[in-house]
């Protein structure tokens, strides 16, 4: 265990999964607070001994059933109040998949999983709209 003189932020990963010519976005409906019932990107807290990309792949599988995808890092999002639970920094990843090859299944802390057109997204939890916009820019 480490002891530090300064507070430490938590670290999460978020994954933007796109599909189709119109680039639909895969979202989960959150089962727990904060933002219970709101739509969000799949993602969650990293494990202490886990590489970041491994955390992203684990969270994606746990919440959506999606496996065997190649991820591209989009960037780091760390606005001080992006998460009401405290100081949380997230590393965002993106991937493009073929919907027909997936067997989606909501799990872990997701009550539902669904595709949404990137031009008509529901109100999203956290700063996930910003992460999706940055992911779209990354794809261009």
C-alpha cells in the first residue's frame, strides 16, 4: 500500500463503439448511481494491476458482451467535476465494428445496451458527449 501527501484521482476507461456507414454509437443504460437510468458509454474503473487497454476490453465485454475488437486510444478526459463521485480521469478508446457480428448482452452495471445514431443521441451521463465528438474527429 502506498501513502501519499496529496489526494489521488481515480482512473477509468470509456469505450466508443461505432458501427455502420452512419456511425451508430453503442450505449449502455446505467443500472446504478450516479446517472442511474441514463445512457452512457461502456466503461468503468481500472484494476490496479491491469494495463489500461486490458481494462477497456474487460469493461466492454462485461457491460455489452462485445469481445475481440481492436481499440484506438482517443485521449484523456479529466475535467475536475466530470464525475460527481470525485476526481476521476478517464482514458477513452474507440473501435468500429460490424453490428451483425455482435451478440450484445447487457451485463455488470448495465441494465440495457442499444445502438443510437451519432446524430441523434439521448442525453448522456458524465462528459460522454464530448468523448463521442472527439472520437468522431479521430476517425476522420
